[in-house]
């Protein structure tokens, strides 16, 4: 039997051991929970360029589309980071972490929206100036007296690859029996008219293109459509400058008021959700006087914000659009595009305060002279990255910023109607002109899975 002294020594040793064990266990669990918390933080709050690109890649490649052959997308790494606040960088990113359309050959990729304009004196417009009857007078610079033509001889050339020449008949065959719809503001109408004219020009019998609705209905209803009889396809435009619903009501005093319903999709969109291809845009109207006032204009539910910054309102509106696309559009049938912000070039003021671009005949050549990347596109990229539906991002912002000479300017009106001090148009584009190149890139995107693209030698 152990002596009392030995038992006391044993008891003291056990106590010391247990004390040390509790300390070690405590340290172990502290380190374990700290590591777990750090991992969770990294997963949920890391840059979308590292996380969402992989998610988007799996989504894009897992979808099969019955309407048009599958695209081949290449996720492109980004050189910039995004932050939770809306701020514009000092220059354009060379790549976007959202999926730009890329061409891949020989283990190399080429972002078709990253490039430069090059002079090509042998280049011919997709349709002759003044030849297309479907162009709005305000875009018809040739008809309104513009006679310099160098702006029609610039070709968009991506860095490291060649894009195919637009083939209207081939595109019509791809669109046979289908419906392509442009939804957005007048910059999308610019692109829509360009495409209709380019496709029409490929036909021998140009009378085989029918207007579905007249100009009067278009102006009042915000809808316009052309049908190509021989291909049983239509190219439509729906006016929806915000994508969400403008609202009019009478207040308690009986005065008529207007708000923008940030939580409600524009009513006309529900009628065309099953189109085969939809090309959305919004942007310029968020810089207009109504939205810039930011007081008592933005509404969610029954609540009208006394004050809401435009960036916050724009984000809410895009999330409403994104949710509508994700819950309404069948992505196995409908291909969704979003066209980026088209640059304006007003000097000396805005469109309603003496801004002008009259006399510009040469594009910007030096990239350092381009404007800052629009904050709206940062927001758009962030919203698209969180969507379930694959969205093809037509990032035309940089390519348009070079083209200060491509706007109608004073040629938005016939010479007989011009007056001193008249508004100049430095936002929209002459047709033929810059939007033809957007449609050439759209065509290249649709064609991408059907043929290889050659790299320059």
C-alpha cells in the first residue's frame, strides 16, 4: 500500500497534468475556430474574379441551347479588383472579369472587345450611306448633309485575332424562324436599325422585308418590328430606357407625379421573354436630369425615397432586372445579351447646356486620352456575376470611347432646320457608322461555335 506522502505526490502530478491538458485543449479549439472563421470569410467575401468566374464557367458550359449553336467561352482573368463602393478607375481595364466574348485558337484567347480602330481605305460600309429607308432622320447623317467619309473607313481590330466580315445572308440563315429583340434606350435603337439595314442590304429583293408596325404606333407604344419574309424571322425593338417601370400617379393634392419603380420590371418585357435572342441595355437615362435630382423620384413598393443616390438606384434596378431574367427566361431557349455603355463626347457642357462635338473628323488615337471606365459598368458586371442565367456581355465601352467623330452632332437635323444654339447629338451614332461594328461583333459571337477564327500572321 502506497504511503500517504506518495499519494499526495501522485495527486499533485495529476492536477498539474490536467491543468496543462485543459490549457492545450483550450488553445487547440481557439486556433480551430479562428481558422474556420477565416476560411468562411475568404469564401464569401473574396473577389468575384477568383470565385464567380469559375461558377460562371460551369454554368455556361452546362447549358445546352436549342436556338443557336453553343458558344465557346473562355474565362478571362482580370487585372483590377472590385470594391463594395462604386468608384471609377482612372483608365479602362484591359480585361473584364465578367465573360467577354473571346476567340480561342492554339491555346490562346482573344477578347474581341479589346482592340483598336485601324484605317482601311478599302473598307465598304455594310450598307451605302443614304440607302436604308429604316434609319431615323436623326441618325441619317448622310441625308442631313455630312460629306466627310473617313469615319466610315475605320475597322475594329481586336488585339491578336481577326474577326470575320459580316455576312448578312449567313446571319439570316442562323436566325431563320427566330425572334431577335433589342430592349433598352435609343442607343439600342441605334444598334437595332443598323442590324436591320445590314441584313436588308444582303437581300436581292429588298421588298422582302416588312414593317410590322407603323412609325406612329412605334412612337406611342415603344415597339417596332421588321420581319424578313423568306427567313420567317423578326428583328424587334422595345423602348425601355431604365428596364424598370416608370410610374405616374396623383398625390393627395391631385398633382401628377412621376417616380421610377426600382422593384418592378418594365411591363412590355413580359410579352417578349420567350424570344430566341434578347439584347438588353440601359445607361444614358441614368445620367439625365430626373435621375440626377435623386429626391422623391425613386420608389420601391409604396415607399418613395426622399433621397437616394443614382448609383444605389441603378444597382437596385439592375438587380430587379437580373431577378426577372433568372425567374422568367428559359435559358435553354433564349440567349441573353447585355450591351455595355456607349461613350458620349460632349465638349463644353452636356446635351442641354451647350455641349458640342461639331467639327470632329478624327477618332482618339492615344488610349491615355480615353475617359474613365463608367461606374455603371462596374455595377453591371457585379450584378451579372451573381446571376443564374448565362449573360453574354457585349462590352463596347472602350471601342466607342475612341470614336469622338462618329456622332451626328449638327447632322442630326437637315441643314434647313438647323438654328444657332441648337442641341447637338454627341451620344448617338451616325448610320452607317459605329453601331455596324457592334453588330459585326454580335455576328462573330453567334458564328463563334461554327467556325475557327484566324490569328494574324
